[in-house]
């Protein structure tokens, strides 16, 4: 018997026993933190799983099946043109209005298909950070100077962090290029523009279904919000047509899948989540049961693989984040007054602490602005406010757990550290002028 291993098991069991033995059940703060963890998980399930994560899983699966490795390597690989690679990756957030968790399947998809670590990380950061509506809201509510600083800082962050990550791991990147170069080229039978239309329609479904409500004065954004479900439906219908014409999906089976969705949409027009969920189920059925279509079979299988890998980590991450920090406007185990007291003024520590809190707390798209507004009202300095805005939307504890499973512990620590350090310095410098 390996007694060394047995002692480890005994120590683990003993630790679990002591944790439950001294569990502070009944104490108000602990009980409230447990409920906050469950409330945050419930809120996340209601607001983000159907509209954000499920479409993202389908897009990630499509990236791994229908996007050729040669194309990814050409435009986002370690040896790709740096201006094109980092230019595309750094402004992607202006198109994809996603949160730090929704971007993960997309990041995982392009990274596994051969994207260089630098461009992939630039995309990972910029996806949630450079949201046009969030930047406009920041400028409107928190001040033009913070809005501009956030926009400029987010673009520069994504590029600089990506370049640093590429430099640190350049030997691995060269080896990765060589490994992918040995793989045979694959022919999809579809042109580049056909694949571009296919991906664009899926992205439109993701964007329009998650389009946030804008102020009346922002005419364009408010108009899009009023039309969001019409635009989502049109995008979904066009996607179905593309699947029939270019992916050889049976038109009869497609009609069978669409009709129930239309019926549900008619009867549940006031509850968009119901027909949207039916549409996702219909798409899953259409792809999973098309036995004679290898493309569809591979698509659903790949999407399901992403879901199995990422979902459990997100669940645990959301529960832990809710327990520790609570929801917006509600406390977890850590009293919010501690946070408010520690982010006043413009010291390096205040900016560093704001960056740490932002990095570990989960922010849904646009929620960071009212949170920061409340903290400023409680005495938070403008420097720490910017630091939180630069670190918060792009990172979260659930986000970190998934990133670790994709690129490893060391690279995740380096990436998170770079975000925190750069957010701290940016906030401090900004606070000196404002």
C-alpha cells in the first residue's frame, strides 16, 4: 500500500470534515453569501445561458469544423501579418457585444484552430472590453474623459498584452506553427465568401438577441433595440436558407424544424426567451439527426464538446464569485464597505485593489457602469474607477477557470497579471490628471 498517497486522502477527508464541522451556518453574513451565490447563478442562467452561451457554443463548434486551419493561421497565426492579426483581434469587441464568459467558446475555437497566442489573447480581452454601447454609456454617465480613456485603453491593452504574451511564449508559438504546417489542407467545397456569410449570420443572431436597451437620445442604438427580435429572426431564417443551399441540409427537415419555432414565437411573443430556446433546440435536432450529413454531425458534436468542457467551470466560477462578492447592489461574504473604503483617492494600492476586484468579480455586459457609478458616489477615485473598468469586463473568476483549461495555468496567471498591472498603472496615471 502506498501510505504517502493514503495520507493525502486522509488529509483531504479530514479537511472536508473540519470545513463542515465549523461551517458557520446560521450566521447572517454566511447565509446571505450562500443565497447570493445561488441568486447570481439563477440570474446568470436566466440572462446569459440561452441568449449568450448556447449561440456561442454553436459558433465555436462551427469555427472548429468549417473554418480551415490554413485561414486561421494566415490571418491570426503566430507568423501572420501583425497589423492585420492584432488589428482584427483588438477591435472585435466593437462588433461582438459579449461578456467575459460568452467570449470564451469563441476564444477556445480560434485558439484550437491555430490562432497565435498573441492575437487569440487580444481577441479574448477585446471581446468583452470594447463594447461600443458600453463605452457610450460610460462617457454619458461617468464622464467623457473616462469614456475616452476606457475606449483607448481597451484597444491598446488588447494589442500590448497580446504582443507581450507572444514574446514570452515565442518558442512555443514557433513550434505550434510548425506542428500545424504538417497537417494536410482540407477542402470544404464552399468558397470563402460563403463561409463568411454563414459565420456572419450566426454572429448577427448572437449580437441582436443580446442588444441592450439604449437611451432615447442614442437614436441608432435605440432603434436597433426596438427591432432586435425582428433582426434576430431574419438572421436566423437566412441562416436556415444558407444551411439548405450550401450545407446540403434537407429542406423538408428544415421546414419541420422551423414551423414549431414560428408557432411558439406567435404564442409567446411577449417572452422572447421561449421561442429563442425552441430555435436552439430545433437547430440542435436538425444537426444531430442529419445522419447523412457529416458536416452537420461534426458541427453539433464539436459544439457539444465545448459545452461539456466550459459549462461546469462557469457554474463553479459563478457560484464562487457570487459567494465572495455578491451581485450588483448586494453583498457577498466580503462587505462592500471594505471595497468602497479601499478604492478612495488615487494611490497605487487603491488602483491595484480596484483592478483585483474588477478582475475577479463577474460583470454582465453594461452592468459595470452603474456599479462604478455607485462606487464613485461612495468615494471611489476616478483613477481606480478606470482601473476597474479596464480589468472588470474582460475578466472574471469563471472566465479565468475556463482560460486555464485552454491555455494552462502559467499562461493564465501571466495574462491575468498583465491585465491587473496595466489596469493599475493606467488608472493611477489617469487619476493624476483627473
